[in-house]
C-alpha cells in the first residue's frame, strides 16, 4: 500500500481523536516497512502511540526500518526495559547492535541488563566491540551450522532445531570440532546423498569468507563479485563467528552512496530534508565559506591585472569560460577516479600510470576545445588580437592541469585513508578556478 499524504493525515486525525481501534485497523494490513515510513512523518508522541498498538515482532521490525534520527528520538524517551523486552528480544543480533549504537553507554548497560536471553546479550556485547565499519560490526550471529562429522540423519535433526529460531536460512555452514569454518553444505546433497554419508564428504570446501576486520566496502565487493546472498565471517584463527546477508549490505551501500553524494555536493555532514534549519545550515556553511574565500582570492588575482584589462577589455569576457571549464574537467576526472577506487577497478598504487593515461585523454580534449575557441576568436577578433591566442593557450593549460589535479588528489587521499569523495566536491572546483585564473592572467601578460 502506498503511504501518501492523505493516508498520513487520516492517521493523524484518528490519533488526535484518540480512536486507537481505528488506527490499529489501518495498520493491520501494512508491511512493517510501510509503518516505519508512516512513523517517519509523524510527531514523536504520535509515533509512540502507533508503537503501543503493534505486537512486539512488528514493533521491532518497524524500529529497524525507521529513519535514524527519528529512531534516536524515540529511543531517548523510551525506558530501557521497554527497549530490551519490546524490541531487542525480537531482533536479530545485527539489528539489535545497530539499535544499541544509537544509545549512550549508560543506557546500553541498562538495556543489556533487561535482556532475558543471556546468550543474546552476550552476542550483542561481543559485536559492539567491533568497529561498525567492519564485517564484525555488520554481521549477525543467527545462522545454521553443522559439524563435518555428522551423518545425514544427525545433520537433518540439528538443522530442524536451529531453523526454528531463524526467520531466513541463506546457507548451511560446516564447522569442525573447534568451530573453524570448513565448508558450505548444499541442501541438494541432503536429498541425493546416502544417509550413511558424513557431511565432510559432500560439503563444498573452501567457501568464500571475510575476516571480522574486513572493511565494509570490501565485503560489498565480495558479495557482488561472487553473487552471494550471504557471506560467512571468520575470526583470526578461522572460527565461524557470524554471517553478513545481502540486505544488510544493501543498507550500507545506500548509506555510503548518500554520504559520498553529499560530500561531492559540498555538505560537511549527513543531512536529511526533514532536518531542522540549524543542522542544514551548519552542514552547508563550511564549504560556502571556503568558496567565498576562493572567490575573494580570485578577485585579488584579477585586481593585480588592471592594466592588462584596460589594454585588452575583451579578456574579461572569457573569465567564466576559463573558470567553468577548469571546474568541470577537474570534477569529471576526480569522479571517474573515485568510482574506480570504490569498485576496486583502480588501485591507489597505480597513481602514476593513471595520471599518464589521464594526461593523454586531457591533451586530446584540450586540443579540441582550444582549437574551437581559437577559430571563434580568429573570426571575431582577427589573427593579431592577443585574446585569440591567450584564451586558447590558457584553456589548453587549464584542462591539462585540472585533469591531472583531479586524478592526483583522490588517489592521494585514498593513500592517506581519507574519503576520496571529498575530491569530487567544491574543493576541486575552487582550486581549479584559482589556478585557472592565475594561468590565464600569466599567459596573457606574456603574450601581450
């Protein structure tokens, strides 16, 4: 069902009328993801009333799907015991850990003390120790495991018992007596193999896996490369400690894409359309101030060439062309590099090789652009005019510089372990604008 504005207004009216039964009836046929979307558009107290009308499993699923800021607001006003018994007890460990990270340390301890399942509480504590940007911080511990020495009847019996505790079964993992990952058990073998066969004789050996310290972006690449729906996670001695499912990865990919897009757009922090004015202002202002300083720097450069403009006033016509072309070329180059680094088709160790390749591409583009501008100025101002030569030569130099600079910066940032997406934003445009003006004015003075 589509949650449109009319539907949201109707729910709000019913809440205002305190007609709980009518609200409950409207929620009855909704998927938890749709209820989460609805709660994102409600006031905090309205959302709390909706939660009171949901059963525990649905409430837990809705909380997982909610907007992060709205979820934090809700968790701040809920008692620790309610969070533990109404939400965490009904969540997979990876979702529970995500929820716990939204709480301060004191409230985390309070929630953990109210969790009835000691084993689940222990798993959550263990997972909280991992960096949230690694496989260990993303994985869940719910999975089906079998011992390599079990026979088919033993295996089937154990799988049935474990499956009762799970919502989904992606793979069945095979471990040895020391809980080290040995393989994956194909379900087809359960049907086709003789009952006397041991699991280790029919399992698929050497499965694709990731380490607990593997960065999330590498986990994403592994799942994509090998077309997996889940990937097992092992510790430093090869013991199976969890698995990461494709739905968890998709959430991370979306969040990472949003962060990169906002960085490239000149936003210094993560913001949403429904964030308050102060948060949106503080996210936008830093790069705007830097851009303002860049503009002042440009005006100071141009102010030193009053005599040049007096002698050749037509030079002023091409300032936007020089600045705009440099910014566009730099952004194009850096965007290609950032994309290559993100999908691992490019390695930061190949910096000089990539710069050489970019220089060839840039020289072709620069030659074509410069030639077209030269022809235009030749027709308009004649062969002897300074502008005819200076603009074309400046454009060539600016395109070459912007291309190489746009390649070098993100690859350098990658080596320094800084998010290279910064390089596709205003930083490149401002720098290229200033350098472009310096080149333009310098070349003009030399040719005048």
